[in-house]
């Protein structure tokens, strides 16, 4: 697929990296010479230095032959002009990144067509939505809802309260009557395990399971993770992500926000009706204690400083706050946060790349998402009459070792957790969990 990306920042760079890995033809455009040089050194793509809002630059990039055009710079206006030009040059699918909420408000006088966009994404809103989901499912470290919430993929870190530790998975299934769930992966220290029937769960494991939403409370109970009611939250950082979280939750949860920039704190206080905004340094332990950190049910580190977020989350964990959510921007910090024992970790770049890849791959897949903490992907394929996957029961299919079928959703919307003798049929939606190295092999089966 021929794809042009404008903006070699964190989101554009990571998207280019992932799409190049999948053998797409990528052109990446940026005005910053340092970013351009870095991209040339690390990416398998055509890198062009220049403005994505320049007709000449876009002609140099052969935009008229692109199937997908994504404008992902930090400048809304540059992104809008770039998308307008690309659409005029005949690109069938344009993706516009915006930051300013006004472009997405109901009162905006411009619609998507006026902006040259087929799809509009706002990374801060997508990140806030992910955090809100985690707050509402207080024992999860990751949540992905599938089929409009009918099926949930959830990440959980096990501790001594788990009732099924040191028990082979096959025995767990038999003990509870083969319930509608499947454990897809186990992250054990630095290793990711695609589990088999004889594998056991250990204290400290990070597990990822797929489950019928109706059974989820029961599953969490057996894992020692009954959902807790959240009443008090403290958030460090008063940016857009925090604003969106507070606007969604301030009527149901008591929220304290600490923001070091006085102007930003005042503007945020004006936008929020019930949340309390405090102008202060979120890394000041005395301030956090004075404002009741130890009384919080949840602590969210969402400042623009990754290091501050990591340190304050570690402090909150040390003070035994029930759960922390840490926002990090640097991809290399994602695996580190799990290694040092933090709870839920949210990466804006990865969330945004997931959204964009879902748009790009929508013609083949009903769902696509990437799980950064284990470098894995979950996809929902639709089986076709000629698909290899439909020819035999699963136990006769040469399925890759680093992939697993998590669930099957039949045309009547019924859910099946597959076994070895399950036969995939045409029009079934098949949810597959795979490590990147097995992705191509899985796709060939469908």
C-alpha cells in the first residue's frame, strides 16, 4: 500500500516504523532537519525534508498515487492545509490529526469535507478515553473492547490473592466448567509467553485474557481482582488529556488536579465545574501529602514530563495508593514501567497509532489494536469461503506458535471460546492474538 505521512514526530515516526514493517511503501515528510536525519537512519521509507502544506513537496512525494495520506504534525493548520491539498490531488483516504477541541465541537462551522479529511483523530481525546476506561475497570492494566463491548480484552497483574496460582491452565478451565474466557498471553519478567494447557500462572505475572463481558466480573474474582469503587482521584498535569478525563468523570468522582503552570491551571479551572484545580508542583511530596494523596483511590500521572510521571507514580505506589495510571510518551519507557512494578501504563503515541492503523486496515479487518507492553497485536479477521482457516478444525490447522485464536463470533452474534475441534466457518469473526513475527503467517490463513 502506498502511504504518505506528514510529520516525523513521535506519532508519525512510530506509525511509519510499524507500517514499514508490514511491507507498505511509505513516504515521510517533515520540516525539521534533525527529525529527517533520524528518520533516514532508522526507517525503511522515503524521507523528504519540507513542508507537508507545500504543493511542490507533496508533488515530489507523488501524493497523487497515494492510497492513504495522514497529516500528523503538531500544527493543526499545517495538517488541515496538507489534507486539503492531498484531497484535491485525488487521495482516496485522508487522516487529519487535530489538537484544538474547537475543530471537533458541535459548533464548528467546518465539517470534515471542508477540512479535507475523511477521518479526524485527536490523540489527547483517545488517550483520555483509554484512561477513563481504566478508571471504570479499576483492576485492569489494559482494556480493549471488541464488538461494541460484547467481548473485552483485559490485562491484569496477578498477586497472592489470585486463587488459581500454580495451577495448569487446562485444570483451571475444567474446574470452572470451561468458562467464556481465554488467557492469550503471559508477560513474565521480560518474556512473553503464548500459553499452552500445561502452563501455570505465577505470582507477579501480567496476563492478558479475552472474555465475554458478562462473565468478566466472575473472571476477575477468581483472579483476585474484584472491581473496586473509585471515589477520589488525584491527577498530576493539567493538559488536554486531564481536561478530557475530568470533563467525563467530575460529576461522578471527586477529582483533584495539580498543575504547575499558573495560567494553564486557571484556564483549566474555568473549564471544569466540579473538579478542584491546584496550582503547584506535582513532584513536591509535601504538597501531594497536604492535598491528601494517601486518601486517594487512584493516582494518575499525566504531565508532559515522562520522568516526573514515573517518579510520582513510584511515590504513590510506595505510599500504597491502590492503583496508579502513568502516562508516558517515550516508547522505551513502556516496558520499563512494567519492570519496575507500576500498574497501568498509557502511551499516547501507541494509542494514536492503533487508531490510525485501524482506519488503514479497515478493509481487511474488523478490529486492529496493538499492545505496547508486550509488542503484540490483536486482530479480528472475517473468514471467507476460500480462507485456509475454514478448511479444517483448528487442531489440524498449521497455526503459528506465537499466535492464538482467542474467540469466534458467529453471524448470529453468539460467542465461542474455541477448542481444538472448533471449525471456523465463512463469515465468522475470528479474534486472533499474535506477536509481530507471526503476523504474516496468520494473515495467510484468512
